[in-house]
């Protein structure tokens, strides 16, 4: 069953990508809207989401849908979760680092997923229990042995508000041990790069469901672990995520606990490992 759904994820992501490529570095100020302070959406986001939704509905009309721009529709127990443009600010500013994220979730968690970077022609996809692939080839998380010397990704946004100092304290503890930390502006690509071994681990606070929905299946199917900052399964509710190869992820969790964050105490929709 998941092969058809995996192919649908890819088809949907590529439909969105075609729209975005037409708009990249061609947006006018009138095509950009500030939803809330420093939180932007463009005509490209909305048009891409419509294209993705149409492609998915054509293939599986009974499934529900949750999109960043259009909200939730239909059956929530089996639905597509879509970020039509992850890295919107990069896109608006002309920075060539953004992607499309499409995932299918059921009551057990993610079933199929795709992250598509049309600029770099990078396709990451996975199906539950069947592994993950990068441009058609099997991919796996890194073999980095621990946090010392790890190459990491993170993210932060103004929406963190009063929790920003927690992120700062976490960074202060991790920075001296890592060989490098990148903040590139697309959580979905951060997770895809963690799944394929470019990054050894990733941590962020306050992600939205569409930011994580595809990437966590990639990480899991590539052999990695995901959890909240306390090492539990509340990441889906809290958006506080730690991902990486098993050793790096566990060391990150131990380090992040010391930053003082208390996560939402709810079980996640899928295993934390």
C-alpha cells in the first residue's frame, strides 16, 4: 500500500516545486504578505499548496489534508500534511535554500514522505518500514560517534519569545563540543540532511507539524532517532525536536535537558526512536 502513497508524495512535491521555480526571484512586493510580525507568506506559497493538494486529491480523493496555508480539511486519521514552501523567508529574499515537504500520516504516525529541493534537484523520500532514499539510492544517518566533533543543524525564530533564552543556553552547552553548527532556515531540509548523513544531528524549539511531518520519517527510516528535548515522545505536540544518529541524538538530549526546558507531557504519535 505505501508504495503508491510514496509515489503520490513525490508527485505532489514536484507539482509544488514547479510552481515555486516559476516564482523564485521573480516575486514583487505586492505578492508578499506579512501574516504576523516577520512571518511572511507569498502568492508562491499559496499557489504551490493548491497545486499539491490537487495532485494528491486526484490520486487519493478520500484522504484528509493539512496545509500550512489552507489549514485542515477532511479525515484527520489519514491525511496529507504539507508545507508547500519550507524556507519562505529564504525564498522571498532570494536565498537558494528552500524545499517542498509532503507526508501522509495515519493514526500510527507517518506512513510516507517526500522532501523535494528543486533548485538542487535533491529528492528525499521514505515509506514506513521500507527505508529512505536520496535521489533513488538508499540513505542512512551518519556514523559520527558522539557529540564531540559532530556537525549539527539548528533553527530559531522570533516566535520563540520568552523561550529564546532556553535555546541560547542550549547553544552555549553544545557549541564548544560540535565542530560546526548551521542555521540554514529550512527545518525540513535540516531533517533531510540529517537523515542522509550530511548532519549528525538537529535540534530546534517550536516547530509546526508541517515542518516535521516528512522529515521525521526520513530520519527514522534512515536509522536515526527523534524525541523531544527531554528524550520523550512529546515532540509532535510541543514542536521541540531533537533528531540524529542514535549516539549523537542521545548526547544532544542529555545536553539539552540542562538548558531547563520542560516539554509538554503527552505521548507522541509514533515511537520516539
